[in-house]
C-alpha cells in the first residue's frame, strides 16, 4: 500500500505541473491585458505599470533579456503620431515619420522611470541630435540601439531635424529567466496566492475566511443528498417495476427538469418571504442555512436517484443475488448488505470526485442567500475582474481534483477486495 501511494504521488507530479502551467497560460497568456481588465478603463499608464510590477506582469512570459513598459507604447507611425504631439514636432503621415525641429527637446514617456532600471531604445532615425547622453548623427535612415538609465530615457534633443520612422522602448532584465512564469512559481512555492485588487487583502486570507461558510453549506447538502439518494434508489430497486418505483422515478425526472434558479426563487418567495418559515438572506446562525440546504438537496436529488438506481438494478441481476435468494436470504439483507457493498465502486467514484467541489462552495446558493463563502467570493471576483482570487480558486480546485483521483483508487481497495494495489 505504501509503495503504491508513493508511486501514485510521483505520478501526480507531472499532472500538478501541468495544472500549474495551464492556470498560468489561462491567466497570463490568454487575457489580452490583465491590468486593464482588473483596473478598468479610467486608469493612467503609471497605475497599469504599478499593477504589472506587483504581479510580475512587466516581465517576459518565459524568459528574455528585455520586457515592454507602459511608459511608452511602440510606434511605427502608421496610425498617427501617438505620444509625439507637440509644437516642436512635425508628423508626416505619408512618410510615416515624426521630426523634432532643430534646437528642440521632447519627452515621449507617460511617466518618469526608476533610475535604478535600465532601458534600451530601438528604432530608425535620420538627422542629428541625442537621446540621453548618446549622440545621434546620420544623413541616411539608420537603425540604432541605445541603452540608458531610467532618468535619461526621456531626454530627446534635436540638433538638426532629428527624425524617426519607428521607435520602441524596452526595459532590460537583470536576468533572462526573471519572467512571469518564474514570478508565479516563486509565489506558489512561498504559499503566496496574490493580492485581491478589490478587497486589498491577501488572497490566502480571503480563502481562509470563506472556507468555513462554504463547508457549512456544502457538506450538509452533500451528506444529506447522498444518503437520501442511496436510500431512495434502494427502495426503487426493492420495489422495482411497482408503483413506488415508478412514482420515485417520475418524481426524480421532474426534479431534474426544473431549473436550479426556480428552486431558489420559489423557496425564497414562498417558504421564506410569504410563509416566514426561514430567513430570506444572511448568515448569522444555523437557521439561516436550513433553506439553502433543503434547496441544494432537492435540486440534486433527481439525477442522483436515477444514477444510483441504475447501479442498484445492475447489481440485482447478478448471479450472486439469485444465489442468495435461492438460499433464503431476505430481500432487505440482500439489498442493504450485499448489493450496496458490491455497488460501492461506482458510488465511490461519484462521491470522491464530488468532494473537491465542496471547497469551491455553491455559487448560486451563496449569492442568493448572502452566505460569505468561496462561491460568493468567486462570483464577486469574476464580476469585478479580481484576477488573483479567480486564479487561486481555479488552481486549488484543480489540485484537489487531482488528489481526489488518488483517494478514489485507495478507497477502491478498501471497499472491494477484488481490487489490489500494485
């Protein structure tokens, strides 16, 4: 058993690495601009740069010597002069070039850069002048690459009609492996899940505060729903093809056909608002959990009954059941002892795989009933583009799912002696 567990844990390592890389790709590569998504439209380039700095987004994705900066966006002057707008600058749309008039100077940066950082200007120029303390002089169009400290980057001076056709600015990395991926891995290694841009708190603290309310709702729904579905499915098997069986099946299909939101709205309106049997909204005592738990159990009961009933009926037609009946074993004992035990493999699979989702909470129930759990946190994070919170929830749920698969294999051996761990 121990050797099997160690081997399965080692086999999980590539899967965990894949999960980490997938979450990195989903939240660092797929979105066009995380800072703009999180902060909204009415922000300055300096605010965007500060956001990128805190989250390592101002680095190359995987590795590289240079990285882009919000202080200056690349221009090839196809669509306009960009930040090069001043009385001392002329823009030629046909030639796609800007010209600094003789004796003028200009700073194209959106904000001042750190003196400790170093940057590199690249582009094509003609004329004479300087960038920082580096002189430029050429009568032909010439490529240039100039490295400067942060306090010199914005010093453009023209001596004689200094013109540019395209120009870009990059920050020089102190280490080519100082990347967004290395920043993300460093965070995970130190247990840092980031900072919420909405609540201004560490994500780990928000998850810690939300796990209690989520489990107080999802665990009762899970346990009560599981036990109810198993008992009703066994009753269906016991009275198969009789009125009770058909009535339960029809009820289960009806429960499956009703939208989840209908349960919530109807429960809140009739049971809470009109009848006053339960609180409508809040999380102050156990009484506030009764109605959402009832709704959670009822809404999932239909599909679970049909699933477990199918499993029980498959087992009932096995040879060992006919043998037990021939020996005079009572039907209740056959169902609740022999059939239930032999049906545990698919039941365990369904149950253990559902366990990781207890952590993430119930999105709709928590939001409609004001339960401050992880589902409530997740919905608000999505609506407010709180990227670090959403990424942490996705990552932890995926890792718990991987662990659940290992637990499923171990439980198989415990419930079925035919399964051996090798």
